[in-house]
């Protein structure tokens, strides 16, 4: 006990002076000292005096500041001094205190405050040492210990409490706002009030008293809020939660939608009543445009916005049955149509629908239904669709640019067509480059800003095609906009098309690839993607020229054709400096009358100093003026795009020029060709005036007109039926191909044009290549005598057609076989008149009475003709009541030229097919179509017939005959016509064309027609050369690449040269090349000075 200590001390002091041998001086007492202790609170608030203790805050929320205190008491008999404070090493900043030096009188105490203020979660420890003065002990030790923890307050929903749609006056929606404490500490939250300026009283607490609430650790409280809308439309408010700060947001947005009813429909549009002007929502399912025979599908959707389930029943369609019940439910195979269903709160139900029109025009209907919703016990969807409308077609499906040089470009076109069905009286059905704005709704075009349109209840806005890069850089491909030929804003009418130009302009080497994304208002497939790809290559810049820069084909009769060409020359002297033609083709709008003989070009190269030839054919089918152009892209940074304009006129012409084109072949440089003769015939009944015969400018100057009937400054009159000649020479001055043309101008606006070509070379070796066609196309025209003496011969011809056609069938020939007769009625020229049947004048014979096995004989038979042999037999029996004075050559001329070529014989003659004429008559040619009723010259007919295929293709034409000849026996039953005594006119044409001639007196028509059929159907024994050989040098012939000697192994003669004017290679009967073989004839050409 404390007093015993003092008692002992007093006792000792009393007895010590009496002790022997001690220091008898008085003992000096100590100075009064303080005695510092910490008061540590224990259970039941009992304090214990200690010199070392621990302050433990346990867990404290981050960003909180919590104070703890401890008392220091002076138990000594003197004043206690706190001289200083020492902190442990690494003292954390989360602990704070303010303890200045101070003194404590005896039996007094002092509170010391310590603060824990964590910023980061974690455990913290430290030590404070109080150093004492004037005390019996020298220090007091206080350990500090605490943990910082997360507050973890969450409010659900976190941003907006959306109460959805609530019908006015029928129900309400309650939401619980959850405030959760995920931490291990309890804290308080202040749920203060609901704030609303615009919609007060619509959001209220439900059986909840706001204020400060305790939220236990790892627990939550719920704040029930009701939404009671008072108008249609959006309602807004906010729940105020100002404390604690760890709870965010401190203002939670509340929103809800007031609606008339909770059974909502989609799609819907806002419409205005025409009489009241009030707006209302209408359930509208608009299928837009759908072409008859096609189908559009879309769902009608009902949604339950309320808090109770709704049953929908009695789904019934109402529509015009006269239009074919176009609207209906889309029912999966094996399933049944939807009749009724239940929609749970907050859920929706789709009714699959379709529109399948069979008629053009507007279709309307309704889908009626009933429901258990209090405010919508019955309702309907308006159904709208239009039969017809736009349908997009995009060609090609992909675009390959091929190689394109860096720093140049190439354009390719994508054609967009409207293949839909037109609806008269509107342009809304046009195809338009648009996409829907899904954020809009509309019921008519005026609901959308111009030039947008309303389609399928949405506004459709203009949309340019885009590039979606797959490989390469974004700038490699560029779409030129708007499309060429696209009328904006009207769009493309049904059947119309436009072209989207895509430019490939690479800047780096390598493969490039992208998609062109095209948007449209096609109701079925509104957007399409076209793959575009190309390869960028590094090439030297191309320096080129175009010769000529334009082509004028002049006058070409409809049904005929003319070929001209231009060339692209690489000016570089270094052969390695190539020019790359990326593509070459026709520009948009170029008529189909123009064709590229060798087809479109892709990826062609031209070596330095060389020329690339581009032949163009003009083949009009009807009269008119035609213009177009060829465009190409080439590896020239300076001029990457080249263009050649084209012009041609189709009209009846009065001049026939023979030859209509001429190839001089190979001529040695600095030599002259033979002078080639051209003849101009006036085939009209009126006089013509030749104003000039000139070489066209811009082409080779190595062609020369040697002799002309037209002198400078004057013109040349050409009477009807007359002819005039001029000559042309070719004199090459350098190696290479030369192109030229002659323009013959008359009183017509456009000239007649004659193409010229030739090639200069250091050694003039001409090589002609012929094909013994394996499966040729052949057009065969029979001219059958219809005079009174021809009955037996017509029967023989008709009965033996199978022999004639046998070779064609064996060789699978694609043939046209037509028959005309010898009746020509041209009394205006003094010719014979018909004495019985009407003159055919070159038109096909077609019997008026049905024939056995061929009820309606066609104008010509083909391999596809049913019973072709019987139909030919019908056509071959042309009758025997025709003219007694027969024209044998002229009917062929009339059949194969205008006006018949675009009239009664249209379709028979094919440009790519061989042509054969077969005359069958027991008389000689008694032509009287020349001037004054005289015979027209054989040369005229021969030139006219050779012009049909062109002199370059002379081997594609033969004239053949079964007629009387001088060697016929005297007892021949045929050929007794007086005119038959001399048939040299027909024989001249047969010989000049390497045809076959047989006697009308033949006793074996089968053999004669079989031999004639072989020749007519392309089995040649004579091949005309394009130039005249120099016979001082050998002629070499190869068949299929192997040399074919003139004499066989046993000395038999296989072939020989027949000199000018025939100028051909003839094969002996046993040495004729087989069908399918290729014959090459090479020979030297004379050098004329």
C-alpha cells in the first residue's frame, strides 16, 4: 500500500542517528518530482496507470478523420514536464497530433489528441514517445495502430432510374432505389428529398420517411419511389442524397413516360388528323415497293408497357381480295398462324408478316386484334404496300484493275440499273442512291426534309457510295460522285442505268483491295458491295501518241460493216521503257454499232518504239448517225487517260466501191507495191457527183493515190449505172505497220471511207494463214430457176438435199440455208417482166401452201430447224411460173445487199460466217440491169459479192453453179434453153471465187450436190493469196506447222500456184488439207521501183 512506503522511510530516518560508527551528519531529502502516467481505460471505465500503451483505431473509412484521446496524469509530488516528443522511424503521415511542451501540476491530467486520416486502404502502425522532465520516470510510450478501409457505397440504378411508360390513370410503377454498404463499417446516409421543377408530385416516396439513415456494414437500404404521370410525355425529377460523399450520384435522375395506353405497337407513325389538326400515333406497317412476284417480310410488334400481363386475340386481316390478298402472316413450314398470345409486363411479341403483290399499284389493308388492356380493348395495324418499284442490279460483281503504274490512275465503271417495275404517274418508284435514317418516322414525303423521301415509314436520305479498304491505303481507290447518268433527285426510272466510276490511283507498290459499298432504296436488297482490286507496279513514265485521234467511218449502209483502226505508239527509243495499257474499252454511251475487233484490252504492254493497233468495226443495224469513243488508261503520269472519238453514219448509199478495203500486205522498205485498182459504181438511178478522192489526214502518208478521175479544183459526174476507177500505191519508208484511209466525198454530208493497211519490212516476205474450218459457220443462198422448164430439176434438188447437207452434218456446221428464185422485176431499167408468179427480187421463197412435214417453212433452215430437210424441200420447189428470161447472178446480189439485207433477208447473213451462193438453172444468165436494159457487168457483180465479206476475206466466199455448160451431151433433157448455149458470165464468177460448177444435165444429183456441199460448207481446195508472189523465190507451204512439199513422196503434185488474176494456191483432189487444219503460205513479194 502507498502509505507503508512513507512509514518505512520515517522509521529509518529516526533510528539512523543512533547507530554506532555512522556518519552523523543529517541526511539531505530529494527535490519534489513529478510522476507521469498514461491512464489506460479498461472495462467498466476503470483506468489503469501505465507508462506504455496502444491506441487502436481499428477500421476507418478512407478520407475520414477520426480522433482518439488519452490522458496523461502527474502522480508525483512535484511539477511534471513534457519536454519533447519522439516519433518512430518512418512515421506515417496518416497519423497526426499536436503536442507542444507543457507542464502538469501534482495530481492534474491533460488530454492528448491523436488523429487517423487514411487516404489509401491499408494497415498502419507507429510509436510516439513522450520525454519527461522533473519526473521520477523519463518517458511515456504510445503505440498507434489503425486500418484504412474502402467505404463501398453504391446506388442502384447508378445513373438514371427509368420508370418506363405508364398509362395515365390506370396504374403506377414503383422502383426501389437501393443504397448498399459493401464495407465492414457502418455509416450514415442522408436521403433528403425528391426535387422536380417541371413535374412536381409525379415522383413520390412510397411509405418512406426521408432523413439521415444508418446503413449497417455489408447491408443495404431501399428507398421506394412511385411514378404517377399526370400528362402524356416525359417526366423528370431527381432524388437528393447529399451525404456521405462516398455515395454518388448525390442527385439521382428519375424519369418516366406518360402514355395513353400500355399496349404499345411498333412500327408506328405520328399523323395529323386532317379535320381536327390533332396529332396521334398510328400503328403502320409499310412494306414500301415490292415488285410483283417478289415478297417482303416485316414484323408487326406489340409491347406491354404496363405491370400486368395482356392477352391479345382475334387476329383478323382486312384487305381488298380483288387484289389477291397480298398481305398475310409469315408462317414457318410445319407451324400454324398466330391467333392469340399473352404478353408479360415489359415484354413484346412479334407477328411475322409479308406482302406478296401480284398486281401493280397501291395495296392497303388492316390487321385487326382484340386485347385485355383496359384502354385498348381493340386495335389494328394499317398495312401499306405498293406493287412495283425499284430493284437494284449492279454489274460487274467484282472489278479487277490488273496492273496499274504508280502515279497514274485507271477508271473502271460499275453499272447500277433499276430492273424493277415502273408505276405510272409517279417517280417515287425510281431507284435512288439513299439509305434510311432509322431515327426518323414519317407517313409521307413532306414529313421529311427535301430531297429526302418517305419509304417504309422512315425518311431516306442521300448516301454516296463508300470505299471500305481491305488491303492498301484509303486513298488508293476513289469513287467519282455523282454517278454518270444518274438524275438527282428523281433517281433511275425502271430500265434506266447509271455508271459509278471507280478510280484506282496507287501511290505505293503492291496488291490493293477494297469494297465499293453502294446504297439504294431497293426494298429487298438496299445495299450492295462490289470487290475492287488491283496491283500497283513501278514503271518508267510512258511517252505515247495516238494516230489518229479520231475515226470517221463515213457512210456505211445498215446491215453492212466497215473496219478502221487507230494505233498507240510508244515514243521511247529504249525497248525496255514499256508503256502499260491498263484497260481499253468503249466510253459510256458508245452505241453497240461500234465493236472492238479484238475485244477489250487489259494489261497490255508496248515496248519502246513499237505500236499497239486497235481495230474498230462499225456495223449499224439501222439508219442514223452514231457517235462514241474509245477510252484507255496508260502508264503516263502526264496523260494517264487517252480517248479516240468515233463517228459513223448509216444511210442508203449510191456508191459501191470495190474493193471496200485493201491490205497491201508486206512491202520491202523503199519499194513500191503494185498499183491497186479501185472501182466506184453508181448503183442508184440518179446521177452522182464525186467531189474529191483524198487520203484522210492524221494517218500514214505512205499511201498514194496514183490515178483519179477527180482533178484538183473540179468534181467528177458519175451517171446512174456508170463506174469510175482510181489507183492506190503503197510505198513504205520504214519498218512497221501503216494504217490509212481514203475519203470519197459526194454531195452527201459524210464521205465514203475505204480503209488501207500495209506493213513495211526489210525483207518483203508475206505470210498468209488459212483455216480449213473444223466446225465453220456457213450461210448458203440457193438461187433456183423458176421458169417453166425447171420442174424436174427442182424435184431433183429437193429430193437430194440430204446429200448436199451431209458434209455439214458430219462436220457439225452451223448453217443457214435460204432459197430465192430467178425472178427479177426491174421494168424501169428495161428488164424482163414477170409473166406469172410475183418476182421475189432476192427475197426468200416461202410456199403459201403447207408442206408435208413442214407446216410453216421458215425463211431459211438451220441445224435447229425441225425437219430441216423437208422444210428445204418445200422452199426449193419455187414453182415453174416465173420469168422466162432468167437472171442468175442478180438475185444473189439483191438478196445480200440493201434494202433486202435489213428487210426480207435480215438475219440470214452473219458477218463471221462463210458465204456460198449456189445457182441452179437450165439457162444462162440473161441479166438486163445495166444501162439501157443491157447486162450489168460481171465485174460489178463480182466486186459487189466480194465486198460482202471484204477483199481481205476473199476465201470466205464462193459462187457455185449447177447450170448448162459447153460439154453437156446433146440428148440432155435439160439445158435446151437457147440462152444456155453461152453461160460464160456465171462461169466467170464461179472461177473468180474458187467455186464449184456442175452440169444441170447431171444424172447423179446426189453426187453433184455432195461435192458442191463440201465446197459450200467450207471445204476449200483453192486459197486466194493476199499479195502477188515473186516467182523467182520459192513458195513455202506448211500444214499445222509442218512443211508441205509441192510434190509428194512418189512425185505426185500436191499443190500449185495459179497466177494473177486468180493469184491462188490450188490443191489436188487427193492432197487437200483436212478439216480443222491450218494452212500457212509464205512467199516473197516483188520490189517495184
